[in-house]
C-alpha cells in the first residue's frame, strides 16, 4: 500500500518524465534574404548570429546583425526525432500576412526553437 510520501514521489517522477527539462544553449548563423519578422520584430536582410539559451522548454533567443543585437525573443524548444543537416529558418506568415520566422532548425542537432 502506498503512503502519502510514496504517492507524492511517484507523482513527481511522472511529472518530470512527462515534461522534460532541457538545459541547453547554442549559436548558429542564418542568412535572411528579404525583410521578415520574428515575434513582431522586423529583421532586414543580412547574416544573423543567433544565440539561444534554455533551462526549460522555454528559450531566450537573441538575433545579432553585424555584432548588434536587433531582436530578443522568447521561443519554445522542441525535440525532433532525428538531427537536421543544416541551420534552417522555418518561415510562414504572421497574423498581418507578413513573412515571419516561425522556428529555427539547428544543423547537426535534434532540437528546434518555435516562435509563437
């Protein structure tokens, strides 16, 4: 028979297994070839250094152009079934119809960052 303490421990373990905590960081370079937005911030064409850091499923992502921070946005880390080969921008449309970066794939990693 389970005591209250054992039941609490089992609940905590199941919660941790169901919600993996991702402690990760990284950086990559992305080429933006035309104006687009990321989380409401407009990016101009250029080569961006993108850094991300996470201690949970949420990620802080910084976009730099020519060494200057042009956008800091929040994203969510998701795990992929297999590694991607290249750094890739996932592009779609925002609510006003502008081209928007909706996610980042990282070359040789099995994680992606998704923006709302």
